[in-house]
C-alpha cells in the first residue's frame, strides 16, 4: 500500500485542500505499471467519493486533458526565442544553482532528460528567464507561475 495526495478545489485560500488517498501500489517503471497505479488511485478515491471524478495530470493519464496538462506536454512560448517549450524544460533550464546555471541548452532536450540532468540539482538560488531574475522562495512559486501562464496561453482554463 502507498499514499498519494489528491488536490481538491476549495472556495477559500489556498483554494485547494489536500486529501491523502491510500491504494495498492504496483511497483515498476513501465508505462503499464504507471497506468495501473493511476487506475488504483482513482478506484480507491471513488470508494469514498463515488460522485467525484479525479483528473490525473501526467503523461500516463487515461484522459487526453490530463496528458495535455502534464508539464512534459504543456508548452509555453518564450518570446525572446519566438518558440514554445514544455513547462518542465523551461523550469529546469531556468534554474540558477550554487554550482552554476541557468542551463538554457536544456530547452532543446526532451523533458525527462531536462528533469534528470545532474546540473539541475544543488542549492537553488534563483531562476533566470528571458533576462529576468526570479526568487527561489517560496519554492513552488516560479513553477506555478510558468505552469499557470502556459495553461492560459493554451486556452486550457
């Protein structure tokens, strides 16, 4: 068994609440195993919430909307380059760490390679994007901002 967090919209700040859901975990890295885990999480959720649907936001989502909203697939245009890139690549490429960065060459790789690039680990000091410097704290803010802008740009709201 394992536990994952489900985010539920709320009318009050922070406009969501976290609900832990326990389900039977299927170990392994294959796409089939990941899809089994998505289904197991959704099945466990529906036991206590039969009228509420979950949207898995990942490349392994059973729904097209969930796959499109994955940071590996969702793109945002960088106007300085007049080109769009996956959200994951933009975030990883923009990191300024104690050991170096930003690493804009990561914009041209696939999202998984960008996320796993060893240069993107270390003490995060800031983000640098299109000539602007953004704070590293709070740690979720830059990622959330890039992601939200990409959702708006792609008219997915």
